[in-house]
C-alpha cells in the first residue's frame, strides 16, 4: 500500500476569527437552534430542543463570527443532572467565557414536553399526560429566567348552560302543565332520568399558557407546582384513563366550574398573585370553541413594581 506523504501539520485556519468586511455591525443574537439534548427536570426525563446563542459585539477589528462549537460543547454540562436555575446560569457564564472578546450577553432557550403521571378522579387508575414547557434564560449583568407551561383543561360556557337550563324548565312545564293531579316526586325523578336534558351546554378543550419570571434567589424550576396550581385553580384539567365513575365526576366538575375565558384568566391571576416566587407573570387562555369556528381568548400580565422583566 502506497503511503501519501503529508506536509508537517500546520495550524488550521480559523475563518470565524478573521476580521469581517462589516465587523463594525454588531449582531443581537447568533447561535444554534433545535439542538437535541436529554435533560432531567422535576426528576423526569425531558427530551428537549435547545437554542443557544450570544451576541456579537461591533468592532472595527472584531471577529467575523463566533465559534459555535464552543457553545455546543459547553451544553453537555446541562445533561449531567437536574436542570436548575444555577445550572442554567453556569451554562450561560460558560458561553461568555468561551469567547469573551466577542460577547457580553448569552441566551438559552429550552423547550419540550414533561410527562407526568396523573391520578383518575375517583377510580384507582393513573395515566400519563404531556405538558409543553419552555425555559428562556438571558445573562447580561444579571440572570433573567422565565418558565412557560401549557395546561389543557375543559371549559363549559355559562351562557350555554343557562340556555340549556331554560329549555329544561320549558320542557318540564310543557310535559306536566296538562297533568290533572299534583306531580309527585317519583314522576319528577322519572322525568329527569328520561327527558331531563332536552339540551346540553357546550364544552370545549381549552389551554392555559402561563409564563412566570422567577426571582433571583430561586433554587429550583417550579414546573410541577405551577402545573398543579393551574389545574387546581381551573378545576377541570383534562383526564387520562377514565372509568365511568371518573367520567361522571368530570361532568360534575364541569358543571360546578362554568367559565368564560375571562373567568379562567382571573382565576389564574388570583392563584399566581398568591405565590411569591416570581418577579412577573403573563397568561393566555384559549377556549377552542365547539360552537364557533373561532377561539375565545383572554390575556393578562403582572409585574412586580420597579421590575422591568
């Protein structure tokens, strides 16, 4: 076999470090999107997609681009344990330390779906439910960290429920107004079982999207507590495996929690304001209508006085 003689090894060219033709024009963000990483959150595996980047400062003698491989290599640290605010902060600091001559701002965006085991309402059953989430972190002189979760739930329209009750009253009156004798209890019970629902109120699958900006002293990402709080405040979270008794309990929960999108937004506002682990929050509820071909949406936000997050 003939061997090819190679010249002595020379330093490989670093095109990113060469001065750019317009290096006096800085870039707000440059990096990579859609990096697949196996992470751990709330003790659960999270198959995440990660966006990682930094800014590129303007300078006449500045570099043409950043070394993206340095950011990619640094990301492996996130896979070495539970995802926490401190681990995220350390990651962003590592981004900046990898190329300090180019950048003074680092950003990390993590998205995925967290699978949680949820109990049935009455029967001894459990099932898995996926909750979409997103984590946004930016490091400049300080860390800004926000957590977004999406929680699906059922919403029954109060107006539709009122209209349905009126029709039930009218039907009852029509069926018994010609009765020559006083209607007894058993007749009413029989009627309710056979004809007591001439009309049913409409319900729809709905979504609550909540974003909280965490306090600087936060030591954990409160994703499970946030999801639990949202589901408790709304009262009608979507179920997984259900038996008949669970389905009946779910119907009861819907009947006891009639709400417009405005009601749902205010319930979540009250719940979030009762907590003290966030500097700001915003929320969006979407009632994906079964009556209309469009959705009903409400949005609301709050921030701590003096906080610019």
